C-alpha cells in the first residue's frame, strides 16, 4: 500500500495536537500574565504590563531579584561540578573494566530517586545537630568546620546545590560514558602505543572527543537549574526567610498559595524568556564550535 | 454466516450492552459522596474513619468515595481543588478552614450556602457565636465546622522546670526570665524550642508574643489590617519583644520542623515550646507522658487568657453531583456524639456545646474544652483563619527572616508593603461586619 499525503497528515495529527496544546498553553499563560487575576475564580481584567511592573520595579522587586540571583547561582555553581564529575566517573568506569557492572548502577542510583526523597535524605544529612556531615567532621577531628548548613541563609543555597550535584552526576556520567564508548577504540590504542598515561589520554583524547555530549549535558543541566523546585520545597521551603527561593518556587507560592494568578503567570513568562535567552545562544554557540 | 458466528455476534452485543449499562444501574442504585480532605497522618486518618462509620450507619445506601490529599493545613489539597473547581467538576464536599480561607471559595462562587443545615441543627445556639461569624459571608453560612485546635499552648519539660523550681510563665516577659534561668544553669539546654524549616511555627511564637504585649484586640486588628503598622505602637512593641526571645531560641531552628524538636523538648535538651495542641498527640505517640515528661499551659495568661483557634470545616460545593449526600454529610458532622468520638482521636476539641469536657481522656484537652467554653475565642492567624492566606505566606517569610536579622524597622516596612499588596484590610471586612 502506497502512502499518500493524507496518511502523513493522519500520523502527524497527534503530534500537531500536542504542539498546539503546548503552545496554546504558553499563549494562555502570556495572556494571564497581562491580566489582573487575583483569587480562585478567573478574573479577566486587562492589566497590561502591570504584573511585570510589580515584579521588576514594584513591591515584589526584592523577592524577584533574590530568586533570580539564586537561579544564577545555581547556573554557575551547579553545572560545572556535575558535568565534570560525570565525565571523570565515565572515564573511570571505562578504565576499570569488569568492575563497571557493579559501579555503574551505584552511580546511576540517585537519578532513580524522586527529588522529594533526595531532599529529605539530604536535609537529614545537613542537620547541624544530628546530621551525618557534622558528626563525621567532629569524628575526624574537624569539628571546627561543622556548619549550620541549611539553617544558614548564606550557605543554604549551596547545600541545595550539593544535593542536586549528587543526584545529577549519574545522569551526566551516562551521557559521557555513551560518548566515550562511541569513540573508535583505535584512538585509545594509538594513545597507548605512543606511551600516553591515563591522565594524558583523558586530557588529550577523551576531552576533545566528547564535545557533543558536553553540549547535551550542559543544555539539560541548564534547564534543570531553571526549573529547580522540589529540592527547595522539601529542604528549606525557600528559607531561612526567602534566602533560597528560586523563580519556580516563587511562581508556585505566588500562584497557588497567594492566588496572585496574574503575577504567577508573569513569573512563568520571565522563566520562559530566561530559558530561551540562556539555552538558544548556548546551543547556537556550541553547534558552531562543533562544526568548526 | 454460520450459527457460531451469529451466536458470537449476539454474545458481543450483549456484553457491550452490559458494559455500558452496568455503571449507570449501579450509580442509580447507590448514592455517592465524593469527598476531599487533608487528614492523612496516622491519628487523623483513624479519626476520619469514625466520621465515615457514623455516616455509613446513618446513610447505608451512600458510598463514600474518599480522596485524601496529604499536606498540613491543606496546602496541596487547595492546589488540587483549584483545578477541579475551575473545571466545574466539584466533589460533593471538601475540607477548608473557617474564616479568610473559606472566604476565598465564597469569593470564587465555588461554594453554596449551608443555612438549611445550620438552622435545622440550631447551630446558632449550639455553636459559639464567633464560629457563626467565621462562616458567614454575604449574609449566609458557607461552612460546617466540627472541631477546633488551640494554637496558644506553651509546652515545657516537666523535669527541667521542677529541677530549676520554675513555674510555667504567664507572659512573654516571664518566658524570657525562665529562658534566662535555663540558659545560665544549663548551658547545653536550648531554653526555647522552635523549628522553622517549614516557617509557620515562627508565626505561633509571634502570635503569643503579640497576645502578651498587645492583648487580643490588637491581635484581631493587626491580622485584619486595622492597625497602621508604622504608627500604631502595638506591632513595634511585639516585634521588639520577639527580638528579645531570639537569643534563647534553639540555634539551628532553620534546619528543623516542629515535629523534629518536640522529642528533644520532652527529653530535656530543650526547655519549652509554643505550638498547637496537635503536638500533644505526637508526644504521647512517641511515648512521652503528660505530667511526667512534659506539661502544657495555655499561654499567655495575661493581660487576658484566650483560646486561639484553628477551625476545620466542611463545605457544600456549588453544583455538587449528589446534593442529598452532601446535606447528610454536613448534618452528620454537627452530631455531638460524632464530634466527641472524632475529637478524642484527632486531638482537637468539639465545637458543639453539648460535648462535655470530660469526654477527653487527657488533661490538656479537658482544659482546652473548658477554656473554649469559658474564655474569649480569638481566631488564629495560622493557615489563613483570620489573616488572608496571601498575607500569611508573606508573613512567615518576614518573620523567619527577622529571626536571622532582627531589624524591627525593616520588618515594619515589609509588613506594610505585604499588607498593601495582599489587600489585608480590604479583604478582612467580613470579620468586622455586624
């Protein structure tokens, strides 16, 4: 049976529906963001850019910029360690031979957990009194390094990032391991014949050849930092004060707890703009670099 | 077509017809009650079962379709309901809190009046007046409350207080004095236990401070936006007193929830804590004895002892599919027998005046019940009972930030700005309506 244009349309229809629905929702969110909707039931009262003004220059300015600053901290502090740890582990697994079978699931295990579990677990570990981290420090005689961790407004965001690095390293490792396995084995052979050490091989053979994987890993991790929510909710609830709030958390609180639906939608739009502003140039830049 | 084929065809048609009609027949035969609530924790779930059992006994033909949604104070449930109500698929009843929280559903036209049940059960006479006020909007009652939690308890470690010959404080000043004594004689004991990881316990502590320094009138006015925060002295005084408490708080409060610190308080690692009566249930479950390990007193006693109240309530959603079941459910809640049995397990007290104080097996709840009947009842700010939920969310952020950097002027600015943005005064008119 020959396929006709009608068949193509038929099979594309579900996809089209999904795309329409997704972009439809986005359009709806943009519409709500320009609406003075407060309370449970929809209030269609055009508000122009009023919600954005409240956020960027009005009463919610400090809160918005705290969230924004925390998202940027996530962006800067979270991605590099996660990606590089993932790469180290992937190369390590490639080197250890058969032990890989035992080790790989071990490193992969954290991504199988839900964030709520990770958050609860790490909140226990960070507990300043009974937590394993401070107790370990005290046990090995480094008690003066014990910290209040998540109870310290200045440290708390970094503690959350620590938990996220633990959870996402396995993810980065998987992608890097696939990239390393994808490389022709001859290159490694050649490096060995030339007398390169494992470190030299890593530096001069592996790193230059995993560019594609890096692009995907970093792009995905950027998206993670922009939508981080669960860990904040479970571990600190945005606190102490609002010191660990991030944009998605702020959006949730404004929309569902405070029922400032219009303002919540405006925050969503800001997150969307931020995602496009960060991911698109990055993808463009790394693709050009890879083609060069 | 062979005989076999014909038979097969009939079989298929019959099966299809059965499949389509069975649910309809079943539904016609059996009434349903689709219910959403947030009582999921150990004791709460069993307490809910008491109501279910009574309901089924009275309405044997109605099937309860139970949808518990975990999350204290109904944070998560509200998110779920928001979608269902906007999509016009309301359940037959759901849980809310009387007061500002309930008002949100009324404002959205998502709930219908319950005046018929209110009148039939003579609740004007059987419930305290303030309960009537907290369910009345636009001249009608919109919810049926069935239990009250008291938010202003001071729990303390009995052995520690005996050892240091301390008497339970009756004002915040006495609390500070007791904390000072504990700190000087037992440097390893945190005088005041508090866990602010979930933020809201900070509000419990502030609330008793405001009640102690300003009294209940100032309390009601503050949370309904009737005070000019910057010029009226009440809030400034309370914040200054709150600041004096900070050096005596458990230092890592930001890393703990309230339930994390109840145990250490009963163990004697911490001295006293301000929290609702629900802490009693947790302590008893963990094996700590009232009168031996811990004790609790209503707090503060001066200038006036009040019952700071949180009220669980069920409503009649507009356009509910099984209106008779809803009415039967709400009526069942007002039964003093049901309220008594339910509240013993739930760890709160009944609202119906016919439930005697001796219903409760423990001292704390007997005292709560006595206070409820004899002292002034003040709606708590918590979970949006008195203050609008939008403000409460900002308020707990302001207070927890204050605990880390106690700048009274900044806090007053933040409160003013939040009250303005959250329209506290405008949306609290219901409380002052005659």
